[in-house]
């Protein structure tokens, strides 16, 4: 399958940059299942019906009607990404994506964001090498409104751009680069690889976000030129999916987009695959890495090339699964890393095959490199494992359905294929090409692109461990930004007027809602098995899928105090074989059903979850029963699992956000509380855990009396109950003592805490306190009073810290609840280093004035938005299972969604003001900052929060 589409990885914030590996949405589902092995040779049946037409001005329009939910999704994909930038203006496509959220002639500054938030919708944008996409998902009665919004920025944007707006948004994009790249472990890997893989000037020789220097040099003339050249109707596809009437939708699209001017259609780029004459080896000393990482990248072919499909399969065969060569050599035999990744990534004009290994602590990357080459040799000698190839193909059917389980993913798929393959329905051919890949095809591409071929290799190593880099590696040329106070350009006042573009229609007023929206909460059935396990279900028949989970209460809370991390290791070991199946045999059994089964632990539960075609559900549940009731407890597998856990903990100790979150919990809950620790434990606690500890935990705490089963999808209650009969009979109940809920904790000793992250480009800020009592009935209305403060991109925190001041890429606040301990109120952000003090002052000021500035209109807007958010929030099977898990976790009635809605709608202004005073108290707020102490710590002493307490990162 061609790994192209990146938009399913869009960030939560608007103006999101897409940087991860891409693939069509139908291929993205990790929770995948399919037909039994006997049917593997047949191409799965797949037909996403659509209507495509072209407006007279050249705009491609694709419609897909789906009346299963009361909403619509709009996606507009422009055929322009970083590959259309000029040298010296790198990162401009992504920067321009940001600009389009700010203003347009008729919508007005900041009103795009407000308009979507007011109807409870969600939106974003994403940029990748080859394209840029914008999307919205809104209630169906906002269809005309969203078309008005999108058409205004497509045709009525450029006159609103000013020097002030340009410079302000530069700071936002810089903050994004600092947050995603400069302040993250291994963040510069792509920059180093692309610069050395492609020749100077090649469209892929720079990463999507580009360089800060190029961004700073961008001018108004650059913006106007880019808009005129690339943002035209002839270079875009508009896709509408969801609950609409086709004749009405066509009239609205013609009304708002039909008059936009035709522009010349850009010429397509020819294929330009990279060509290396020799291997290049480079190293970088990573300021944020705690573990060494080796990456090898080979040039391959462009998207939809026949070889791309075989290369995709090659990557999976090398690294996916316990029988893969990488697992057997790198993990099992040489014990150099917890895992290894390999995969092909074919984009519009070129492709790459990447191998990446993040090694265990202090492992020499020369040894890792040798092991990779040995694994490749093993693969060549053994050839393609036909069973493994079948297993990969079997996954495809369920992956198809999971990939189109939301309107948005359907819109992405249709837009993607239309722009890059010329056919919205190209998925059929894409699937067929994947299914047609043979073992010989895979061996051919291995020899053609990998065996003995030159590549770019990077060694990223922690500070002080340069000796771990591959011998002979050359120091990579990485530009490390220096964040200097006062370096931002002052552009004076924001302009208040601009020239207006003539229109054939009145665009001056935002269209009213059509008032054809209604929401019906999903019908939930429930019962209780004879062994005590509660069962909750939702029947939804749109797709032939089932998703389910078994949630067992306890989790980390039941770990011994000196062995926190035990529950986390139990969850890992449950997937390492059963009494009658080795880990490899278990994986094969799951794979031959195409199923997804996973186990995860949290501070308060362990959850076994699965996703499968509904026809395979009984067989998949039998495997889950075996996993649950007959764990293997193999010593050798435990050693691997434990080492992998220690490696992940070590890795997280280099992540500023993880560091801040952990410290924040320790400060609020107290050093001795279980909730002061991550579920995974610490290096000290995990080191002392034995396999017997896991067995004891399992024997003592796994019981249906503290468990619940949740299922959603294409299955009736009677069939689900029938499938559970064996588990009901075999899993006997026993008494399990759960901890008494924590109702009170000691007050933190100080108001401000600081953790040093030397040379950090950003400071991570957590601000808050324990505010949500256990079992409170007011949790739903807490969401209402926080909505205006920090619940999205139209909130006060986001607006002030990002849009007005340009301090950050995003700022948010939220209440969170826990079933057995007080929950938090927390405001958080990552801000550029040189405004750390100013950001804390701003957050403090916003919290102090929030109650007095809160208006009746704020409450009314929040009520409307939250009602519609609920309606839009339960589309996929995963979201429905999550709803059922919430009911089980907090012992809520099955109609709790309706009750929450009523509680929010009944909240009056006086009550809201009173609750703000009770639950958002700036005098109780505790601040935790992770940043560069040598430049920031001293300045924080004058904030009025007392002497900062310096914490150690451990």
C-alpha cells in the first residue's frame, strides 16, 4: 500500500504541521483485523461511493453522502507543500498555512476560530512535502457557515495580510519549531538526513518546517506571491462528506466558490528520486536524548510506483512482529534494543526506506549497525516468510474499514487520491496493488534498493557519550537557535483597514444555522455476568466491525510501594504468549484473524482491548480469554519486557513535557503518593521487580468482580452475551481489595518549582492544583466554566499567549477527574525561553481576572458549543467504547450523557460565577517550570510567588 497521506496525524492545534510517516487513511488503522487466512488472495471489497464534478472555474468537488451522524466534514487540499518552496524561503508552505487562520476580508480577524468553536466543531490544517490541507467537522446545520468561512480565505484573504500579522505569526511558527523539533529528543534527525540525502535545491532537501532564518526573512511580497501562485481553485480539491442533501450542497458550493477567479494550473513536478554514490555517516550530540539512536535511509521511488508497494511490504516483514529478522537479531540474539523499525515512505516525486533503532543505554551504535546488517543478511538467506506475508495482507480488510470509520478520514482519503492520483476512488487500485505483491517482488526490491546500496546514516547520541556514535561518522551541521531576549521585531500597530474585493453575493454576514440539527445519544445496553463482570454495549451497524475492552480495576494503585511499575509489566507480559502458545504463535493466531489485541495499564486499571471484523469476534474473544486466563510467565520474555520498560523510562527522563508532568503530580499529590509516580514506575522501582511479583499481582488482583466488558459495533446484545459465555464460566470471581479513595492531600510547600533543562529553547509550564473532589457531581459543569478559559483555540489562554503575544504555539486549561483521588485543574503551555517570566505573569493575570471578566454571553456560547461537541464526539467505535469505559469507571448511569447535557443547560450565570470562584482560584495555583536555569531562574524570583524550589529530574 502506498504510504502517502499524512493528514490523519494532524496536530490538535490549528496550524498543525504534519511530519510523521504518511499513508492512505484506509491503511492507517493499527487496530486492524481481516478475513481468515484461506481468503488472503482475494482483494477486499471496498467501495466508498462519491460524486465528483468540476466547477467552471476549475475547482474539483467531491461529495460523499453519509447520514449516519448529524454532522458534515469539509476538507480542502491544495497541491502545494514544502516541495514548491524556493531555496532561502524554506518552511514557507507551513508558515502560510498558519497565516490563513488569522484573517480574511469578510470573516474578520480571529473570527474563523470563534465561528467553528461556537458550534462545537473542530478544525485544523496540515502541511507536508507535497500538499496542504484544511478541514472542519461541524454539526450539519453549520454547512453553509463552514463553506462561507473556507471560501473567504480561499478568495478573500490576501488583502488582510499586514506586516504586523506577518511578524506576529512568525513568532508562533518559531515556537512550534522549538516545541516539536528543537526541544525534543532526536528532533533534528530529519533535517540532517534530508540535507545529506538530496542535492542542494532538491524540493525534498529541507524539512517541512524549514529554517528559522528563512522564516524570519519572509516578506509581505513573498506571502502575496505564494498565495497568487498556489492558492487557486485550479490547484485544490474540495471534499464534503456527511449528512447533507446533495442538491442543496451543490447550490451552496456554487454560491460561495463559483465566483472565485480561475488561476493557471501549476505544472506537475517530475519524479526526482535521490541518487547517492556513497554512504554518508553523520553524528549529532543531542541535548535532549538519553539513549543513542541509529537511523539508516536508502533512496527509493515515488508514490504509486509499482516498487513502492513491495517496499512497503519489505519494511513490515523486516521489523513487524516477533518472527521478523530485526526482532530475532537485534532484540533477541544481540539484546541491543527493545525493538527496531523499518518502513518505506514514497512521496510525490521521491521515496525513502528508513531503518531506525533506538538502542539501550550506553550501547555502541557500531554494534547496532552490525546487527542491522546481520538481520538484513538473515532476511536475504531465509527469503520471504509466506505466512508473515499473508498475515500482513490479511490485516487489510479491517484496516480499510477502520480507516474510513469517521467522516473526516473519508474526506481526507477522497481529497488525497483526487489531488495526487487524479481519482478520488483510487483506493481500489491502491489496495489491489498491495494485494498483488509477491514474495519475488519483495526480494527484487530488496536487491534493487537496499542490498549493497549507499545510504545516509545518522548517530544521535547523548551529551558526553560521543564515543557511542558509529566510528568514522562526521559531525552533522545542525543550526542550534539562540533564544535572545528582545530579538523579536517590533512592527508597530496592527492595521484596522484594508482594500475590499468585490463579490457577486453579500459575504458581509456570517450565515445563520439552518436549525436542522438534533442529537440522539447512542442506545446503551447493559447486564452482569454470573461471575460478577458488568457488561455494557452499543450496537452500531455502519461498518462490519466490533471494538471491545475488558477493564480490570486496580492498576498501579495495587503495586507494592517499592515496586511501582508492576501493573505496567503485567500488561506487557500478557501479550508475551499463553500456556499453550509461544509469543510467536500467539502473534500468528491474532494475525491470521487480522485482529488487533492490546493491553494497557493506567494508575487505576488494566485494560485488554481488541478490534476485529464482527464475523471474527467469537474467535478473537477466545484468544483474549486465553491471554487473560492462561498467561505464559516466561522468564526470558520477562527479562526483555523489563529491559524495554527501563529504556522507556530513561527516554522519558529527557522529554521536557514528561519531566514537567511528573514533577507537577509529585508536587500536588505529595512525594509519598502513588499518584506522584508514572504508571511505568521509575528506574529504581522497576529494577527491583521480579517475575514472581507479576504472578503475585495477577493472582491477587485479577477478578471479574472488579472487571467490566465494553463492546461497540456490528453485533447484537444476544450474540455478544453468547460469545462471553465461556469466559463467564471459566473466570471465577474472588475478593479483591481496592484502595480507599484519597480524599485529601497535604498542601504543597511552595508556589513555584523549577527543573533545569540546560539550553532548552522553550520552557514547559504547568500551573494548577487539586480541584476536583472524588465523586463530585459538578464535573460536567466544570467543563462549562473552563470552556472560555482554556478549552480550545478560541479560549482566552490561547488567544492571549499565542495570538496576541506570540509567546507559544498553544496554551490550554482543563479539569480532570480520577475515580479514586482528587482531580486537577491545570493550565499548561510551552513558551519560548526568553519570555518565561512574562508567560507566568500573563497566566496569573488571566486567572485572576477570569471571574470578573466572565459574561453571560460567554456562558451561552459555552453551553451551545458543549452540546454540539457531545453530538460530534461519538462517531467511531473507539469513542463509543471509551464512553462505555467512562460509565464503568465512574459508576455512571447509562443515560449520563443526557444528564450531563441537562446539567450544563440548567447552569445559570450566577451559578457559573460562583463555581469559577470555587474551582478556579489563582491563589491556590502552583507553578512547575522546566527550562534553562542559567538564563531564567533568577528572573522568576521577582514574580511574587516566593523563592523558587529547584527540583531534580529523577
